[in-house]
């Protein structure tokens, strides 16, 4: 009776002590380490342009989807009132120019009169000593010369005043012409018109956007990458991309900028990618999947993340096979592949093999055998 009762316990002891068959990780070669990021197509240079003044929108030369060259006219405001102000300013400039010529003529006249008075005064002063000219006449000659000299000074000041008026007229004309130019909207760079915001006849205010432009060739991808995976990303790394609207096409590029501020809510980092072979037509805001190659492992020991216990991003426990028995080891990790395998870089003793599939029956020191042909 006792033997019958003991038989199950003996069977369990035999079963629990028999060697388990396990799979272990082997060395992998030339393994690309890629980080996934989901993002959108954006433009590096995007401008919402409008007029610096307000008036009625009189002309629209381009529309959504048009390509424009730098300096090309895009739209105009009503110009009648401002054109009249420009004409008035030009007339004021012409008047100022005429006033300068008149003032210069008056100066020449005053100088000629002064020369005449000076000669008359010298002659009369030479005659007064011989009693040919009276003293009163000589004094009047001195007075006339002084008056003529004062007239020359007045004429010179009139020229200076006329020149100042000309400078003012020129400045006023420049101001009015600038306001007139502000009523014409031109492209600041070679661009594509993404959106037209106003229609003809609309009374716009200063600063109201009329068009949204993006610079030709300035579009790039904006990828949002989990902070936990973004630590190895650097500028210049290769990127593979897939547009949502063109999943059958392969696009490549490289990292050109890494945002210096992460999103505090989603805990993601912004990574900007410039494409090597972008499509001919780009749609802003389209969803894109990015795979950033952060490293290529020439030779690496990789273990599935599911086989790691207590992984904290830097280290964790794995089961190893050492001298035919199971051991539990704390090891350090570096890279993580896109298929959720971790690269072991420290913590393994010489000759130890890492188990890739963990079983609930694992116990420290239990005998195991390695499954042939199943090393991973």
C-alpha cells in the first residue's frame, strides 16, 4: 500500500529532475538597429504672407497649387488713392527743385548787385577827400554796400532752405511710393502656393494672410520618437520612410535636426528628416512611418526582450546554461532591435549560453540540454 502511495511522488521526482531541453541565443552578424518613429510631412520654410496695409483686394494673380518665382506679383490692393498721393509728392519735389533754381538765380543777382555797390562805394570814398563828393553821399554808398552784402546772405539762406525743402519733398515721395509698393504683394522666394485665404473685393486689414507659401524643396519629415528609443539618434543617420498614400514606394533620407525640447505629455522627441528621393508632389501633414538606422552590429549576442526579467532599459536578469545547468544572471544591455531583441554587452561568464524561451519550470541549478538546430 505504501509503495502505491509513493509511486506518484517518485514519478514527479524523476520528471522534475530530468534534463530540460532549451533554446539558446547564438551570435548574430551585421544586424541593423533601427528606431521607429511616426510622423508627418512638413515644410521647413512656410510663410503666411499678406499686405502691410489695409485696403480692398483688387487683383489675385495666383491660386492654390501654383508655383511662383521670387519677386513675382501675387496680388494687388486698390491703388487709386495712393497713386494720387504719389503724384502730389512728385509735384512737390518738382516745386522744390524749381525753388532751388530760383534761389540760386537770386543769389547771383545779389552778388552782382553787391559787386556794383562795392565799386561805387570805393569810387565815392576816393572822391570825398577831394571835395568832389559830399560826406553824405559817401555815407550812403557805405550803407548801400552793406545792404547788398546782407541781400547776398539772405539769398544764400534761401538756397539752403530750398534744398531742405527738396530733401523733405524727396523723403515724402519715397514714403508715398513705399506705401504704393506695399499695395502689391510679391513672392519672397521660389515657392508653391499651399492656400489662398481671401477673395477679390475683400477689405483686408494689415497683416491678414492672403496666401500660404512653402519654399520649393524645403519640405522634410517630422518624426516623433519615444524618448526611451531616441538616445542613439544622431544627425546624418540613414532613414527609411513609407508614405501612407504610397506604401509600395521606398523613400530614403537622413536625420538633419533633432529637437532640443521633448514633448512633456507624450514623452516623445522630434526628429527632422530630409529626403533623398521625395515624391514629385508633396502633401503637408501626410502621415509617414520612419525607420532610423542608429547602428549596425557586426557581431552581437541578442536575446528576446520576453526572455528578460526586470528589464529597466539598462540591465535585467536572464537564464543561462552553464556546465549543463541553469543559472540566473544579471546582464547589461545596449541596443534594442526593431523585433524586440536586446544586445547583451556585459555580465555573462565565459562559455555561458543565454536561454531565449523561458519556462515556468526553470529553477536555479536544474540540468538542461541545448536543443540542436534551435540556437537563436
